C-alpha cells in the first residue's frame, strides 16, 4: 500500500491545486462573465466529444492495463506494446468520427430546439474526439507504468490554467463565442502535447513490434476482452453523461439548465478527486494480483482503498453542504445558480458511493469474470434512462441529479453483490459503520456552530471548516478508522514536536 499512498498523495496534491484554480475559474470568472447558456454550450461541446472519444478508444485503456504484464520487458521495448496500444485508438477514432458524421441529422434534431448554439459547432467535435482519445491513451500509458504525477498535474492543473485563460480572453472581449470554443479545443490539444512529450522522455516509447510475439491465444483473449469492454463502455458512458444530454434535449430545459447543472456538478466533482488518484495507481496493482488469481491481495487493497475514499469523500461533501448558502452568497449571480442546490446533494451522495465501491468494478474488470461488466452496464443504462425520463420533466436539474443517485445506489448494490459472489471482494468492516456515524455526528455538530454569515460568508466558511475538520480528524484518529490516515497524522505530529 506504500506506493499507492505516496503516488496518491502526489496526485491528490496536484488535484487540489487544480481544484483551487477551478474554484476561482468556475465561481468568480465563469459565473460572472458567462451566462448559463454559454456555460451549457462549453459543457455540452466537451461531453459530446468525450462521449464519442470513449468509444474511439475501443477499450484500449482497460485492455492495455490488463494485458501489459504479458508484454512487459523494457529491454525488448515491451515487445511492441506501444505500437498496438496506439494503433487501436487511431483506428477507433477514424471509425467513430465517420459514425458521428453519419449521425449528423439525429444529433442536430436532438439539440436544435433547446440547445441550438451547439449545432453551429457540430464539426468541431471531430478534432476534439481525436485529441481526447489520444490524450486518454497517453495518460493511461503513464498510469500503466505507475507514473501518474505529471499526467495528473496536466489534467487537474494544466487544463484548468489553459481554460481559465480562454475564459478571460472571452471575458475581456478579445474573442467571441466561436473563439471561446476554439480556445477550449486548443487547451485540450496543449494537454495532449505535454503528455506526449513527457511519455517520450520518461518511458519506453519503442514502436518496433513483432506480430509473431502475439500468440493466437493472447490475440483471442485480447479481442474477446476488448469486445466486451466496448459494449460495456456504451452503457457506462450513457450513464455518466445521460443527465447532461437529456437536460440539453428535454423540452423546457436546454443549455440554460445545463449551465446551472454544470456549476453544481463542479462542486460535486471535487468529492471524488482523490479517488481518481488512488484508482490510477492502485489499478495496475490490482490487475497484476488478479492475473495471478490472488483474490486475497486484491480484496485487502479493496478494503484499504474503500475506507480511505469513504473518509475523504464524506468529509468533503459535508464541508460543501454545510457551507452551500455561503458559497452561493459569494459567487457572482449566486441566486441564479442556487437552483442547483439539491443537485450538489444528490450528486455528492452518488460520488461517495462511487468512490467507496468503484474498486469493486476494477476487481470484476480484471478478473476472469470481466464479462459481468457488460451485464452491469446494460442494467445501469436501462435504469438511468428510465429514472431520467421520469424525474427530469418533474424536477428539472434536481431530477437529473436524483435520477443519477437512484441509479447509482441500485447499480452499485448489484455490482457489490457480484463482486462478493464472484471474486470474494468485500470492502465493508465495522470501520465503515464507524465512519458513517462520524459523518452523521459531524453534520449534527454543524447546527451547534453559531452563524456569522452576517459578518462575512468567508469567515463563516472558515469557522465551519475548522471546527468540523478538526473534530472529524480527531474522531477518525482516535477510532483508528484508517491505519493509513493515522500513519500520516503520526508522522505530521512527530514533525511538529
């Protein structure tokens, strides 16, 4: 677990530096200078590109992680792994871009009425698909080689700096709406370029390959595994992006609602930022253990990852929720964006569930039972479509978030049942119960803290964060809920002595 903690801490530090930049960007630049329609446009532009890019990868990020141990041999250029690893998404990009163009009429019809601005940038999505596909591929290649810090910094810090510059150019009138969309596209291109340079200087980039190295059994296993992943990716990405798409296309919602949803979503996304770092570094370890059918090691890692993520995600949601009125009081046009209040709560709760149980999906994905990922994904898709169709017309943006929460609870419960039955994975211990009780107790403590919002919302935020954060760390430490957290605190306290 040592390498996981070290690499995750580096990733988490970079993540929260990026979060600070994103906080300033989203809450003081975007909300002041961009109306909800423009915010919605930039969000939908990215989500459509990312949706198709996830298919263009043809499952190579997960299949690359799973099969890299079979190729690993630095002295032989990893037996041509990188050649095949890049060839697959390039072919995928060509295929998916063609499908996207063939779908022009239904795509335009879907967005034309309530999100007409997006239609003007239909073809700009194609270069975005290429950029996002290759960026994810190179970033994942670094993760495979357990080099997550700089790629994480590029995604969490670099991208936010580049997009901040884009928003400022728009805010001060140097570019218009079209220029803003192009600037955002250029920002993603810069991130890809930095990752390519980093990989070329730090990792094996040999494109020499010998097709004879790939045995018929290995080839058959690869295509079977990737085929299942491609089908599963369709459902997985529909679940993750269905709320945005349906809000933008459902009558009476459109880009304005997407704009409000986006600001609330940003707050919720802060909750699972540490999970991304831990997952990036723990996934290769899990893949290696499950290759050997070492369920004991994988399950031990599952328990450690799960409790640490439950601690972090629940504390972050708690801090956000108790300060939500202050946050909306601080940001420009806060009254408009406060319509997303319950979006923060519902999505925040779903983020806690995902952070705590998502390692279970990795255990399924890299085990011989990976085909269950497809069944889970199909189940999630049907459930997500049904809940969104029911709740969005009735509750608007809050309905989209509630639909996501309900789908998350049901689907992850089903997934955990399969994890327990198939790979004997169980993240729950009495420490899980203790952490839930601690979170509830801290929420109750909030009502005992006198409000000083009338003096300054900033001061009220500082006091609540200090009291709840200190009380939370004290209880977590004394109850020894996470040995990893206690180890970090012990080292910190020794340095202070």
